[in-house]
C-alpha cells in the first residue's frame, strides 16, 4: 500500500492520488487522509483551506478524528474563519462518540472563555471526562487546575497526582511540573533525586525549561545523590520500556 510503503516503495504523491479516488467516492477515512496530506504538505502542496474542506467532509460522516481536526481549524482560524461556536459543535460531536480529545477541547474552550463565558468548574468537568479515558493532556490540565485552585480547591497533592498521570505517558510539561513539586516538596516530601529524574526525562525532548531546571538541580546535588538519581532514572526507563 503506497501510504505505508508495504510491498512497494513509499510514494506520498501516488498515495494521495489513490486516497483522492477513494475520497471522491465518499469514503470518510480516505477523506481524512487527503485532509492530512493537505495539512502537512505530504505528497501535495500544503493548503489549509483544502485540508479544512476535506476534514469537514469526513466529519459530516461522523469520522471522529476529522471532527477534532475541523474543530481545531475553527478554533484557531486555520483554513477557515475563526469561529469558537462551530469549534464547540464539532468537539461535542466527537465527544458524543466517545472521543476523549473532544472533551479535552470542550474543557479548553470553557477554561479560556472562547465562545462561551469563562467557567473553570465547567472546564474541570470536561477535563475529568477526558482524563477518565486516559487523555494525558487532560491529566496535565487537571494538575494545573489543582495547582492554581481554578475551578477546584487548591491541592498540591491532587496536582501532583494528575501531573504524575500525565508524566507517566511522557508529556514533558507534566514531567517538568512534577519535578518542581519534588524539588520544592509541594504535596510530597522533598526529593531532589526524583526532581532530577523528571527534569532529565523532559530534557530529552529538548525542552529548554527542563534543561535549565536539570542543571540547577544537578548543581545542588552531592556526588552520592547524583549516582543514586542516575540509577533511579535508569530504573524508570527500564520499567517503562517493559510496559
């Protein structure tokens, strides 16, 4: 199959031609793939407007990923005129089909007051729905809400818990915030070694804040702490590779 290089050399331009043929026949998944090609400029000239058109065609057929993508297009005004109300409609359509990213984005709109009155409690409600389905960004957002006392009573322990859930899935921002919690002893006993572990993990993605925090942490550690922290980091990696 051309798009995946199975049996033949991967040829994105040819793949797009085949997807277009199927998309013209009304196949939603093919329409989604054509939209992605336009969005990314993969095998065809990049065009946000055409990407949005194809996402909309697939979304109209109930394709959940396309519903999220066209919702994002309306949220940011990418290829279409920005319209938070339409974005909300598409996110709700996806959420109604069980797509956790739909609830995540509904939460963001309420959180930021985009097209609706800003409502942190309503944001927390939708973040929780997404988090229950394992959405790592929803985990992180809940961590922020508890960290800042927005829509919920401020709780360092609950913030730590939600950052942990997101960090375990490799989200650098959550790993950084978790490292800060351990470094400061907020919601948990102070543990410079754990801070080292999470700053190190986030730094691997090239995150500048993580790199800076890691250097600060290393400079505050003694030789034994560095050795033990390095061992903890190796253990974390082995555990998650096994998972």
